């Protein structure tokens, strides 16, 4: 009996690429296990994207279904069809997007009632940023696992800050020591996750709700690797009494180039990736710098120019991705006036479209990655032994910078001091000059310098550990097995 009983997980991701893609990767990893059935529930536009991504998986025998629910975007003041944070046309509308996520109970409930009565699922995996959806899941009285797109270090920083309130008495420019951590970790208040330094208005309630839900959940699932932050995993588990499952790096579920190329492809205008790869093939191993600071940002054009001119000054080959840069016309004008693109022709590539990042980072020609410090990007780089140059913008990216620079020492920081404002015109101005960029590149790519060699070696070592973690018998592989076992037992114990 037991072996033929399918364990059924319902996965409900946040509608933002940095959350959706890892959840799809997780669905693939779960679907490849014996007797596991997965349903991904998302909005219609995202359902189409997700289906394209898992089709091949289903052909290989996995039992993964995509189940759309209605998205109340228009009611929340968003344009028709705008169903993911990337599609939000202006920063002010991000609030409307957040609002829409608080209106999902009904649409989700309708679908759940229709398709899962009376065969209730075994467990839910819900994004932390959808606490209202967790409320719906609670009605089924099956375990809820909260999925947090952050690493344990960042989750623990937020957890300890939230509960200690040490940030409240500090001014913007003052330093805050995060209490209760295995290491001494200091941030400027302005570098903390924005809800500690900004008035979030009606959204502080959303935040509080998310924390409350996390505290009540069965456990959390994290796209990280036990070996990368063991002390923080343990401390988080101790501090919350929740089970923590580190199952990453989930992007390694994309085994071959076709998967890698497909991953994250969100629009049909996507550029032909073949030409970049051919270009990369023409460079020696570890010689090219890849620069990409995420599509959603408000970085001033002058600052982006400095980064590009720093790449030029390095005299090394580089790729810079401009996709959806803030004020793209202004930036294009600056680029034209300066003439940098002409000067670096053949050696420097400025790409104005989507790029298959996982495929680029896994190319042996890549020798360094200038990144905004999204955790997914960092993991992808480390898995390929690529050291990092950090340019954090906001959210938890300053925490990730600490992981890279202070805890793992797999990269160098450019020295960003202040977060880039999300909504309005950014006032942080130019924080990093081109000389600094050139210097940082030498620090991770220089051939003469012993410390550079150590950075590269550490990156390779951690990368190996991360890759091994997902193989059969590795820590992430076993954590995922444990999750399946725990949920199944819980279900039967209750039954
Ligand atoms: C995850 O893996 C680590 C390392 O093997 C282990 O110590 C930990 O107990 C595992 N966690 C769970 C929930 O199984």
C-alpha cells in the first residue's frame, strides 16, 4: 500500500523571477523522486511560462501539474496582464503589486476547493511573501513549509533584527550590530532590509503576517547548502524551533545546456544566445568579466557608466547586461556621447536583452562576476567557481555581500555604502568610481597576487561542495528526502 501512495505537494510561488524560477527548480527536484506528485499553482501568465519550463520534465516521467488561479491585478490597480514583479511598468506600482498579493485568498481557495476536494494534498510549500495564501492552506490542516528565497544567514539577520528591534534607535548613517549571530556582523542602518529603515505604511502588516506565518509553519525550505553556512542553519533552527531544509542550489536541477538556456527565459523577444556563446568560446579560460546587476533597479545612469568604464579600464574582455536599466534612453545617450562601445568593440559586449545567465556563468571563459548580489546569482557563480565583485542595491543584497566577502571570502566588494532607493529617483548618486572597479577586478582575476589565487581557490572549493550537495547522498539531496519523509509521516500520523 505504502509505496503506491503518492505524496502530493502543492507549491505556490511568489510571482517574481527570483522566487518563481527557484520554485520551479524545486518542483523538478521533487518530481524526480519516487512517488512524489507536484502541483504548481500560479497566475495564468506565469502558468504559461512555468509550463514551458517543466514540459521536458513531464516527458521524462515526472508528475508535475501546473494549475492557474485568477490574478486580481486589475482590481489592485495594475495593468491587464501584469502578473509578475518584472512586468510592473513603474516603481510606484510595486505597491499595487504587493497589494494584489494580499488579495489572493479567494482565487486560490476557489481552485483548491474545486480540484482538491476530497483528495487533500500532503503538504504545501508556500512563498514567505504570500502570507495570505498560507492562511488558505491552513484550512487543509496539512503541514505548510515556508519557502524563503534568502539564505539562512539573511533570514537569521532579519529574524534577530525583527525580534530585538536594535535598529529602532539607530539613525540612517549609524551602524547596527546584528545580535545573536555566530560572527560579529555590522551594517549601516541604511543597508538593512528596507522594512527596518523605511516606513512601509500599510505593508508593515504584511511583513508582520509573514513572520507570524513563518513562526507557525512546520518548517522552512531554503535554497542554500548546509556546508556553506552550517552555523547559521543551526542557529536559525535553535532560535525558531522550526525545521530547516537546505535543498540548494536548486538551479542545478537544470542538467544540460538546453535546460540552462531555457531557464528564466521570460519573453519571446529573447535574444539568440548562440552568438554570445560563440563569442565566449573565442576567449581563454577565466578571462572574461560578466557584469549584470539585475533588471529591477533604479541605479543612476552616471553610476552605470562608471561601472562600464571600469570594465573598459581593466583592459580585459567583458560582457555587460543593460536589460531594462533605469532610464535606458538617458543611459544610451551617455554611452553614445562617450563612445565606449566603439572603443571596446570586439573586447567588450554590451547586451540589451535577456541573457541565459546560468549558461553564461557555466562557460569556462568567465573569470569574474560583477553582481548586485542576488542570492540565486551568487549560488550560480559559486557552483561554477566564478569569484564575485559585489555591487549590492537593496533588499537583502547587503547581507549577501557579507556572506561573499566576510564569511566565505569568495569575492571583493566595490564599496557601496547606501541602498539604492526602490521607488523614487535615487539620491545615492555615484558611489563607486571606475578606478575602484578596475582595482576590484584585479583583486579577483590578477595572476600575480596570492590573495587573488586564494579567492579563486576558495570559490572553487565551495563550488565543489555545492555541486556535491545535490548529488545522491549529498546534504541537499538528503535534506529533500528528509522533507518528503517528514511530511509523509506527519500526514499519516494525523490520518
Ligand atoms: C540537512 O543536512 C545536514 C548536513 O548533512 C544535516 O546536518 C541536517 O540534519 C539535515 N537537515 C534535515 C532537516 O534533514
